[in-house]
């Protein structure tokens, strides 16, 4: 899957039908560069809602633009790659590995170099 670049203003307009929280999550995730990952908790902290890490996952589940907003780059705090189905987890794992993220089985080897 190839990422498509979109101006932030256009992205905000496209996400206008979503809640303010969902927009904040998706905009934060859109900033994660290729080859880096973040965690649900770090995204929650970044948008000023440090205890809302589960809600971050729910917002990402509604991601209407996976080619632009790379939700595969968000993992659990222990590095595990999650998804609703085995196929989804495998796809996220494949994408991360293509980007050079170190993955062992279904877990990202988290380090300061790859955390965003």
C-alpha cells in the first residue's frame, strides 16, 4: 500500500463529519512517518487525553483514509500488532516490515529509534 500525500487543510475538511476527538486522533496518526510507530497511549497523550488510549483504538477503527492515515503504524504499548482479524494483523505486519520496522512474529521491537 502506497501512502498518498494530502495537505492538512484538505484532510481536516474531509474528516469534518467526524467528532473532534476522532479528527484529533486521525490527524495525529497522519503525522507518523514511514518506518516509525506509535502506541495507542502515546497518541492519546499527544492529543491531550492520556487516559483515552482505548478510545484512540475506536477512532482508528473508523479511519476512512487508510492510504493517507497510516493506522497500521499504531501498536499496543507492548509492541503487539492488533486488528479485528488474523488477515488484518498479517497485513499490518507486512506493511510495517516493508517500511523497515523490526517485527518479530506479531510484535514490533520497540525502541527510541522507531517510536514517534
